[in-house]
């Protein structure tokens, strides 16, 4: 069981305490809630469990985006050029989202590049509002204004260009996959495999011994 987030919201008339917990499935969450009630006398009002979906991109998309706003005084100006592309998860670090800058010649001052990176990492997928996975943003070029450019302007440019270019990458929603191992008497082999297939499971391997069999596979979390 992993405690993921504790959120405390205060206002003059309402005090809300919300804790989000995460685990492998609904049964584990129910056991945890019951354990808190039994051990600490804490009665919880629980909401409907949410599956930890992710979003990813299927194609590379070029972008050239200008954020420009004039309000009468100092304005906002930032232009970013580059592309968004799919990436494989780094097996060593586990990172599945990356930002890379290959800007040359000072077209985007180095002190503005972290703002572009921050804007990218803050964004979520537009299909379901979930975190993105397997996505790399590469900043290749851009322009700035000596007066109107700022870190804030480049951060807004990054957010704007991601939302615009993301739709061109053929984004899709990813479902979490759970690894399953089932051990049962051999006479129930057909019934177990049938039940796994009915739940969109995929049998990866199986082993039959004298009185029992083991089926190993993966399935979508439900």
C-alpha cells in the first residue's frame, strides 16, 4: 500500500481532509480502509476507485509556436520551435518523459530554457487529463524579445505549444497491466483460462504438474 497524496483544503465555512491512496486493485483498497477503521477507529467516506490511466503519443509532430501578448506596458513574447516524439522508458532511471534542448547560437537564452522544460512537465494529456508517458519534447530553436520576453512568457509558450502539437501526435490512452499468476487444481485448467480470457487477460506461460497447474499472464486493471 502506498500513500500517494495528502490534500488539505481550508475555507471559512468548510474544512475538507482528503487522502488519496493507491494500490493494485479495489480489494486491496477495501482491506486498507477496513484496517484503518479497526486499528484506529477512523471511519472513512470513500469515493469510486479510479484507474491510473496514462496517455502517450504514437507519432512525431513538429511545432513552431509564438506566444505574444501586449497589454499596454511590458508585453509577453516567446517563440519555440522543435518537435514532440514517442520515447522508450529508460530502463536504468525509469524515466518515461523527457525534455531535451539542442538550441544553438543563443536564439533562446539559457535562462529561459528551464521555463520551457517546466511548462512541458506540468502538462497532462488532453484526451483524459491523465499524466503522459513515453513522450519526449525537443526544443531546437526559438526567438525572444529583449524587453517583452521572460521566463513566464516562455513557460506559457511551452504549455501552449504542447496543447497544440499534442493533438497532431495521434495520442492514445494507456491502461495499466497487472501480472497475474494463478495456481489451481488441474481439473479446473480450462475454466480458469476461460475466466482470464473473459477478463481480457493474456496467457504468457503455463505449467502443469501432477495435481495442479500454474498459469502466468497479464491483464488490464478493472
